[in-house]
């Protein structure tokens, strides 16, 4: 959410990009997208929707390979006691 002091920047000729956030999953971004890594490396996907890894376990990072599904649950996280 933008700060109240921030004014939205006009986006001529472009619609806002939709990003869907999932608990314990990737960010789903309507593509095509360019992802710029910490080291400045640019990775491009031309797909209509891409899954961007947020757990950093993916073997194809920055794209999600569902590695987050194999993680161990921490005590008190979900499930029965």
C-alpha cells in the first residue's frame, strides 16, 4: 500500500501488473517479466503467468519449482498437535 504522501505515478500505455501472493508459496506474476537479481543478473520469462520463488529453495531460482512443498513444518505451524 503506498504511503499517503506518495502520489501514484501515471502509467501511460500500460496496465498495472497483477501479482498474486500465496501463503507458503511463490508470487504469481502476470507476464512477461524481467527479474533482476541481487547481483544485477536479469532473467526474462515471456510466459503469461510466472511463479517467482520466495523460499529460495528452487533449483531454477528465481522461478519456482515447487521446492517449498517439501519443506519441513516448524513446531506450531499448521496441522494437528
